[in-house]
C-alpha cells in the first residue's frame, strides 16, 4: 500500500515471479512460477484495504510481480470486479486503475477493445532505442519500439486516454543527455507523459542508482522539449519492496 496525500494506492501482482526477465528487476530472477487467479489478484487489494491505517483503497496499479497482459483474462476479470460497486465489488473507478506492461502490441490492442473499462495504460519503455532496450529487456526481441508506439497510438485513438511511458534510470546506462533527447522525440509521437524512476538497488545486479543531478538534467531536457515529465518518488526501499525489488521467495 502506497500512501500519498488523499490517495491510498494498492500496488499489486498479476503473476508469481515474472516471465520477462528484465536485467535490472528482481521479479524475474526465478522465472515464472504461475499466473494468479482473478480472486487472488482481488484479494491483494482487499487485504490492503483492511489495514488499520487505510480508510479505503482509492487507486490500483498493476506494477508488482508479473506481466499483466500475459495473464490477460484473469487481470480483466479482476479489474471488472474491482470496479463493480459493493457488495459485489470494491467500487474502485476503472479510471483509477493502471495496467503496466513491458509491451505486447497485440495485447495492448486487445485491451483497447475493453472500452467499458477505461483503465490507464503504462508502457515500461526503459530505453529510447531498440539496441539498448534489447540488452535490458529480453522480450524486446519479439517486438520493436515503433510497433509498440503504433499500438499505443491505436490505444489512444480508441480510448482517448493518455499513455504513461515508464523509464527506469540506470546510472551510466540509459540516463545520459543523448538518451533524454532520443526519449523526447519518441514521446512526442504519441499522446503520452513520462514517469522517470530511479533504479532501486537489487543485490547481485550490475546496476547503480543514478545521482540526483543526472536525474534532474534528464528531466530538464525532456521538459525543454515540451514533454510532460515527472520523477516518481521511491517508496518501500527500506523493506526491499520498491519498484524492481519484488521477488518471489520460497520457504524450505
């Protein structure tokens, strides 16, 4: 549960482990153990809503373990139930539910057809060109950035809802000024905003968290090119639950 002002956001998982295997993310270290059912997805939100410090969950983000669009049917069933008014559902507006994907063009187009569920789409881009992206995200070999942006444009044309481009900044890897300029050119081809995320350290992975100056310069370059850009605050680093740190642990 992520508290922020008047919001209480549930960051939830759609799978046990992850099949994508992004080089900087702990969730894919052990691969995929299985999909979560719609009931188990909903249970995460329900349990977080019962915490003593939570009045009610106001927002949901599918940004925990797993690739939501590779568990499409269960995720859609969960979203429908989350958006249904009580007592049958939890009464969370679909507009306050975000589905984050590493990029499956056909699944994005399929999601766009779910017009009764006006969710927010977030694309985990993490690199401004295919060459660099393919070194960070193994699934990038199955598609390319132009195909992803075309699917996102089709999403906007059908839903009218702006896309969020998520970009994890890895110190010395994808956080240079030239990367910011490339990213700005991509972002301006579609209706999108950019979320910059500082890398959260994972033991055993060869990446560093960028320094604050590099992050500010990166953001300034994007804003100078009229790209709506925000730096996402890191939450949960103290308990290894921040973005990219969630990991399936086995007992025994």
